[in-house]
């Protein structure tokens, strides 16, 4: 997987073809183009088993100190004497698409959608059954579940000309190991819809009924849903970033879009009217918080929501550095609304975490269009612990320090005003 979805890492998977004996990795070399990594740990792969190794140049027992080239590479495994005994090559790869052998270890190389099957059996299937169709991950004032909560929900749609029993299929917010089985005799009508609640505070449904519940919530700033068939194969999935209160995303004409209104278990509403990202502002920043990780906020001054997917955030003004963090698809900000990014250099924790920290001594922040042209930039000097800085009022050119009044989740406010020591550029 040389081109993972935003927030993910490159990875490779090794497979042990021996049916009875484990495979020892100690002393082997893993090589791609001019980079090689020697396995020094006493590591083993069980018979007919898999090992997923992440190519992210980070320390760890399942990490490699090189990345894979998205444009194509030759990948090899060498014995302790430097003799190659397995080699594959690949060309340019699409985002979120892995390649591997079917059957495992011996078959022809194929492409796999939906993020691949790292650490598990490879398979390629054609699926035309019920699929994920609409998701509401931030239910504040919308429909209530029968037990009284305004829970998240997911809707499935079946294109079949006959009713389909979903019993035995599985839904998960993480992976197959955490999947929740849909009860037997759960029928979705011909060319019809089935809505399922996603409420972690209510028990998972174990029998068919009108209001099923997965028992798992959906993330409103970083989430995902995976649909598995009855034998555990991934058949459909979606991943998203920041979501808007009471506005769902729905599959429309083959692509996921923000809807003007949620349409639980019914036909689509019109897509929401969106504005261009030119009205976005870097609105508040806290590079030296008294508690927790660094953070910064964006503000949308436009009269309509903005789809931020594909925009870039960076703390590096260089030509290459401007593309440091790409905002994941299906990430939205409301009109006159705010979102907070965690600047903790830990994108693996979710899609609201960027891959850099803020420097409290002096820093530069940039928000860029997909073509890397600038939307907004700020720079600042030495920062005081526990004191954020930001625009006041929201989105304005004036920047002030905000002691005792940091607002990481809402409108900028001031208890007292101090001039900020920084420079601001458009």
C-alpha cells in the first residue's frame, strides 16, 4: 500500500507459505529501490499467517525506516547473505488501493479497494448487494431513537429487485475484529432503505426489529464504517473527517456528498450548497497550552459550509513543505463555524490530528488550496504558557493574546486584552 488514505501509513504484508513451520525473519533484508532495512529482532510469522509492516520511518517493532514510492518501485526480500529470494514491482498507485497476490503467496497480483487487507487473507470479489448509503455522525436535534436518545445512524440501500436478508452481515467502525453482526431475518426491501442506530449507550440489537442498534457510536470529527459479508469479507466502506451537526452525508450519483437535510430511511434530499474555501481563516492557535497537545482553529466566514477535503495545512513555508498535511475527504466546516485541529504530530490518532507540532518559540501556519496557492497564513513569535492567540472578532485581521480565555471549541472571546507579539500576512 504505497498511497494510503489521508492519515494512514504506507505498508507491506509478508506471508508465510509453509503450512506447518513458522518463518524466522531475523537477519533478513527488506529492500525497496535504494533503501534496505535489516530485521534485527527475533521475529517470526506463524504457518500460513501474515505480518503487516508499516513503512513510515518511525521506531517500533512493526515499522520500517523507509517509505514506499507512490509512483512505482521494486520491492525485494533478501536472505542474510544479501541474496534476493522474492521480488515484486509495481507502478503508480491510486489512493487507498493496495496490490497483492490471490491466492496468498502464489497467485497473480491484483488490486484491492477499500484500503486493502493488511494482516489478513487476500481476496477479490464482485459485490452488488446492499451498501452504505447515508450517514449522520453528529445528531444534535435530529431524529430520536425509541429509547429517547438522538443517536448517530447509518442507512443502507439495496438495489436488488427482491427483498434481501441482511442477517449475518456485519458493521464495524474499526475493523473485522470489532464488527457487530446484523441479526437474522433483518430484511431490506427491494430497492429500499434500512436505517440502523449507532448508539454506544444502548445495547446492540440481537434480534430483528424496526429499530436496530449497533451499540457503537460514529466519530463526528474522524470516523469510518465498514460493511462485511457473512463470511467476513469487506464489501463496502467509507471514511470521513469533520461532520456538521444534523447534516448527513449520502452517496449521490456515485460519490459521497453533504446533504442539505438528512433523509433517514427515505429518498435523497438535495446536496447542500457549499462555498469555496476562500473564506476560511486560521482563527486561533495555542502552541504552549498548560494542558494537552498544541492546537489551532479554523473559522469559516462564508454564508455556506465549506468542504475542506483536499486542502493543505502546514507549518513549513517551503515549496515542498506546503503540502505537509492534506485534509481528508468529507471534512466540512459550517458557516460562521469553527473546528479545532490537534497539532500533536499524531495523524494515526484520527483525521483531526495533523502531522506536526506548533513551536512556541516562533511558528508559521499556512492553509492552502489543492494547487498549493495560499488561502491564509499566520506567523507568531514567542508564546506564553497557557495563553492562546487569535483573531478578534472571529476572522478579523486584528490578532490579540487571550489569557484565561482560550476557546478551542467555539467563538473567540476575551476576558482581558493584551496585544499579540506576532506578524500576520494574507
